[in-house]
């Protein structure tokens, strides 16, 4: 129900683009990630990468011998979905990483992508699990408008589908046995829904605490169907919701019945695949506003590494993709580069941890703000003993606004009362509520969010 996610490519934890990062390099970075207050450290696939049709930098169709390839082209001579890329380390190294992460209060999440590179051992061992053209060639994967020349998908309804389904399930069980309790599933909406329903139920019968996150950026009905059949969490449209009206309408959709009973949102501000247009200007206030919204609106949210450095250069004008994407090359970074917002993210995560109201999504109500450029809302903890109000600027500059609670009541069910006073959770300043609200001066360029603890 609650978690702050941080995603990174382990191979990029290096100081030299010619040196592949390792699990030990990730272990060395754990204190920095934990200091930002994250709960989950999420890795894209960590398996051997195929060489056939290997992609080059920026998704070039033809790579060079020095290109590391996309981690999503899973499978090579060294093994498939239950193997580790040799340059990252060994299985023992991975187990040590899982243990070290837990020592820092971090859970490891792994990507589960069912596709295979043309070099995957399954293609040689089980050709009946895949579709073949009359000329003997394989059809590469597509998720229109995207094409993936370096991978192919198993045929989930092949004649030997029972064995295929069991093999895919066994991959998840294998990583669960290594201590992994969070699985992020790549594009589940492009695979048969009966498979997920069976697989999730079967895995959770053995590991009841294992969480499945659905990465399905698709039609609302399909996303909700995946949640109904067993996914614990779901990616959302938050990534593209920017205006006050559309953010408000989307929260109403997520919080209404029956959606709130089965659809648990995870608000990712960016992903390796998605650099939203609103971040491409590189304005610090926008990065702060987006992470503040994600961290306060939803019980679970996530960022992809580089967000804290305000990375914002697109592949090309009009493209929502990163230039020099981590998916296709090794990218060292200076994690303490000037201008970073690590301290701001740490502050937000610290406030989240101290206030159970922000660790859930359902107990949510809008608060009136007399500006189209500031959104206001109030969240109560499940036990009704912690109440937080937030006002977040959606535009740069200064905003003098009135945050009005109206006839809102807070507190225990048998003793709900109007909001009497508020405490600024960052500065510690107390304010009495007068005429049903408080006057706020928000300087978005410094901090676009005001977070207040409410007292009845």
C-alpha cells in the first residue's frame, strides 16, 4: 500500500563508460539511495543480453561490438531468465546485495519481462514455444508504434503452452527464492490475461508477501482488468496529468468506488522509456512540483535515476524519450552534481514516513484553493489519527492563495471536528485556522509544495 521506489540500471553504477557496473557497485551506492528515503530499489532485467540484432546507442538498429545492448533483449549463451549477466556478478553477489539493501531499509524489485532475444536458450531447447515464419525466421516483437528487432515473444497459446507457462512461473519462483519480494511486470497487457491470473495466484500461494506491479500504459478498462485479476499495484496516467482540472478528475476516478477497492496506483514521475514533455524544459520548480505531487497524492510513487539530477534532454523534438538512454549504453553519473534535488526528495520521503496519512491513497479529499495554478487536498491516515493537508503549485513564481477547509471534519469517527490549526511540516510553524482556512504564500521556484499537519 505504501512505498517510495527508485529505479536504476545496475550496470550504470560505474565511474567509467568503458567499465560495466556490478552488484558490488550498487551496494556501495545503497547509503546514498537510503539517505533519500526510498523504500524500494528496482532493477530492469539483470540477465544475459543477446547479441543477435543487438541495439546500439539511442536505439540504433545496428550496434557496435562495444555496445552493451538493451537489458530487455533477454537471453544469451550464458543463460536466460534465471541467469545473471556475467559482468554484473554472480548469484551469490546478488544475494549479498539483497541482504545489504535490507540492511538499509530497502527492498529489491526485479523486472519480469517474458520476451526473449534470438539467442535465448529456450529458442534452441523449446522451438515449439515460439512462432516461426514459413521461411524459418522468427517475427520480432512489436507494441505499436514501437518495434523491438532484438527480441521475440513466446507463443502463450502454443501446443506446449502448459510447459511454457510453468517455465515462466518458475522464473518468478526462482527469484523469490533468492529473497526478491517485488516483481514489476513488463507490458502485461500484451500477454494473455488468464496466464497472469493463474501465475499470480500460484506464486502467491507459495509466497503470500510477493507484490506484483503492472506496467500497463494502456486503456483504463484494460489496466483495471489487470488489477482485478491479481496485480498488487498499477502504473497510472499520472505521468501525463499536469493541469489542476485533469489531476483533480484523475484522482476522483482513482478514489471512487469500486476502483478504490482493487486498483492500487503507483505514481511514477518518469521511467527509462518516458521523459514527459513537462520535464523537458529542465526547470527545477517543475521537477520539485512533480515529485511532490507524486509523493503526496499516492501511497506509492517512483522515480527513475537521473530525475534527481534534473536530466531532461529528449531524443529529438516532440519525442518523450531520453537522449542517450540508459537502455542502450553505460552511463556514469555524478550523483552529487550541482543543482541536484536530492535533499528535496529526502525531505518529502521523510515527511511521508512520519505521517501515515501520506502512506495511503484512499482517504483523500480536495480542499478549495482560489487559484487555477495551485491544487489543494487533505489526506487522513487509516486510523484517522494523522491528517495532512497539501497545497502544490502547478506553475512557476509566487502564489498568494487561500487554502479553505470548508465544512471538512477530521479525527475519530465518533468525534470528528473542524480543522482548528495547522503545523508546517517543513518549517514547524503553527497557524490557527481562521474563517475556515489559512492564507499561504507559495514561492514555487524555491518550494512548490506546502505540507501541513492538521489538528482538530
